C-alpha cells in the first residue's frame, strides 16, 4: 500500500487566521473560525460558520448534489452569481464539523486569507 493511499482522502483543519469572502467590493463573509477542508485532487476549501456569513445576501439554489464522502449538498446563489456557495446540512459522520458552515467557489468570489 502506498503512502498516498494510506492517507485519508479528506482531512479537516482549523484555519489559524482570518478568512474573508468578497464579491466585487461587497463583503459576504468574515471569520476567524474557518475550517480548512483538504480533499485529495481538489483545491482546499474554507468552511465558514453561517453566523459569519451575510446569509441575507444569499438564496437557496435549486441545485442539489450528493458527495459520497461528505453527504447531501445544498447550494446558495447571490443575485448575480449562481451556486456561489454550498453547505452540508447533515454531513456524514466523519465530516460533522462542517455542519452549519458554508464553502465558497473560489472561481466566483475573492477569498482573502490572513
């Protein structure tokens, strides 16, 4: 068994700094309590507690997906950007820490990490 296959596919890490999410000049999220999710083959994602997100700016999208490793996904949109963020309302047992958090699509918004 190689070292790569022995390591977990997904790991969660508390992010030690501040994470801010902007759409243009508009601040959407600002937290010092992000969870960094590292998934092999994908970019690192920062899951931000919903209480640190301007949820009133987001609307639930009609997009719903399922990840076998994390669970059922609900997507959120801004007025002008579809599916800009997602969350797992009831994630799989190993991913329980990301419940109540949102991750943002780094190609659709600006992530500022400190």
